[in-house]
């Protein structure tokens, strides 16, 4: 993968159709429920915090923080193992999280939700768990925009099993070249795995079309929904995928908690990745039988406190509504694209149309190195992300070593964008 893709011109971003202002009146956008996030009240380097790194992790509302504290103060115990009151309360909270997640993403049932430590663990389980289905010469289809979490596990699997890894080509505008699907899908394609929303380009991939194409050749489908859940409407049943991974911490929940949602028949055939307590049916000195899903995949002590707190984040998201969350992020993304396109020479990546993107924008300033920009902005209290964003192959394809990325959450507003753009202009003067 050595070619370089040309980015859309700045005129494409300036001229792209903009949605109407939906989150609030122009100039008065406070962010949705901004006051619910205590960390946004702090100051960084003496300046009010402006947090534009939600694609890395969202901030946590007060209700989540209270739930975490309450679990450890009142109900701390392990799950599924004890008969005392605290164990009963911990187990009930843990299983309530499973039920709430199943409802939030429209899973077939709570038993279709595996609770893990993050989306990376979920994708590793998916790859390793499917290993017995695959033979040397079988093919995996991925995309060039995958986060390392949805690339490295498949590369490891391919090396172990002698598999061939193919990729859907990337078009110049940062979308997938679907016209090329017949050239990369074939009778030996066994698994198709892709990100729903690119964490670099912002591209919202056409998941339904990709899944339909995979079904035509009988391939299983694994979706990395880490940048989708909590940011746009998600229905696992309507999606039609076999497995879907995501993390709580990118959806306003605690760190250390992730999920693999699966079709019951696929989970039933998935082999466990880890062995130990909790995931067994019966163990002798020389044999083991496994518990049915989802417990089969949940070896050891889980992050019960995080599971107990995540429903509070889902409460907030449900109170706002997925459509409103999506409108808010599209609105801010459109404004940021337009503002950045007005800065001479700045290079933007991904689709020009805000509605084709998630709530993030990656860019490169030829006058200021991304790391210098991040340090300069941090001195002004502005948090952005820089680097390759765990997507080295994509940056290599784009012909750049790294980018700067601003990303939005419920709490983001237009003042944040104004501060970022002013900061970029000031940094240009400082380093120029």
C-alpha cells in the first residue's frame, strides 16, 4: 500500500451542502447537557478546558461518576459467585447492564451481549473465535481505514492460518470504492470486517451495502462500531451483521468496559479466547466443558463497577435521543469543515459532506507540525488529538505521517470551534 490519495480541494468543503442549524440558534450553541459533565468546569494551564478529543474517549456525566462511587461504597462484590447480599446486588447490576445494552443497540436478547474490557478485546475475540472456521487460502476482506484494533487481530489470525487479506479500495474523497467490491470479494471470502465510522476520515461507511455484498458470497460480517454507538442510531438487528464491537468509554461510560454483540447462532459456534473462572460448565483435572454464551467469553473477574455505571450514560443518551445526538454532531462538523476550509493551505481529510461523516475532522497544517500544534493549543486549554490515531496504514496511504483531529461530543459547541480556529491561526503566526 504505497500510493497516495489526493484530498478533496478546499472548495469542496466550502461548497458542500450544509444542513440547517438544528442544535440551536447560530451563535448560541451551549452543547447538549454540557453542565452534566464535571470535567468541563476545570481549567487547563489557567484557561477554561475546551475538549475536542471525544473520538478518543468521551467525558463522563455526573450520573456515571456517582454510580461508580456508589457501587464501590455500597455493593462491591464479585458476580455470579456468592450468595450474600453484596454478591446479589453486584450480579444484578452487572446483568442489568447487559439488558440495557441489548435494548440500546437492539440486540436479539441480553444473551447476545458479551461483556468485555473494551472494543479491542471484543474484536480480538471475534477474530480468534472464528479461527476454526477458516482454512489456509481462505480470504478476509477489510478496509484501509481500519483502526489497528480491527486490523492487527485479523493479521495475526491470517498469519496463524495461512489466510489471504484483501482490502476494499479507498476513493479520493475518503469513501470506500464500492464499485471495486466484485474484484475483492469472491468464493473464498469467509469474513468481511470494517469500521462503521472511520476514526480518521470521519467517513460513515454504507454498512448495509457492505453487508449485502458479504452475504452474496456467504461471508460472515464483523462491524467495529466503536465510533458509532452513542453517536448515531444503531440497531444490530436491522444492521444484519453477525458480530459488532464497541466500547462504553466512547459512549459517555467508564473505561475498561466493552461489548461484543452477536447473532445467537454465531456466538454458539465461537470458541472462547480466554480460559478460567466463570466461563466453565464443568472442569476435571484433564478436561473442560464451557458455559453457554455469553458467560463462555467472560473469564475472570469483570469490571463490575463500570458495568454498574454504564446504564447512567445510556439514560442520558436515551433522554437526548439518537437522532438529536446525530444532528448535533453533523451540525458542528459542518461548521468546523467550513471554518477550516477558510484557512489557506490547510489540508482536510474525508468526505466534504458533513452528513457523510461522524463528529470528527482530521486535518494537516503545512506550516505547523501536528505535535507542535497540539502542544500550542494545550497551552490555551484546547485538547485535540494528533498522530496516526492507531491507523498507520491509512496515513501511509494518505501520504502523511500523521494528522491533527478535532472530535465532538454531546457537550461540544460553537465556541469550541471558534477557539480551535483562532488557536490554529495564532499558532501559524507563532511558528511562522
